[in-house]
C-alpha cells in the first residue's frame, strides 16, 4: 500500500476547520448579505470535494439540494408528518425529506 504524502492528514484537518468556519460566517452574514452566505457555502463544498472531506450531517442539512443555497430559517419551511421531517427551500421549491423518531 502506498504511503500518504507528508502533511496529508494535517491538510484534511485544516479543511474540516475551514468548512466549519465558512458555515459560521454564512450564518452570521445571511441577514445582511444572503448572496455572500451562498458563496461561503459554495466555497465549503468545493473545499470538501478537493480535499475529500465529508461535510458533517448537521452542516450538510443547511444546504439546499436543488439550488445549493444556504438554508436559513428565513429561506425554509419545515413540516413534521408521520415520522418524516420535510424541509422546503423557498428559493427553488426543492423538498428535502429526513426521517426522525418521535420522542415518547
């Protein structure tokens, strides 16, 4: 098996940190500059693909699967029904469905 290049794991760790930071910036900037928050999300996705780093699930659910914009509470409609959480993007109308378990 081939050895990894020197600094490979450090670079991936740095990419994870930058992805987290870009999502924080997107959240802060969304109200005043929504297009800037979309750009931050695009940069985070691009960095994740280049460095082959998975975006964490909690952050991935903040990206619209249709138009790739940042999903903030102002841009979404959330519905709960029959154990399914439906998040609708108000920009493009795309619906993302996630299963959930009801607490008893």
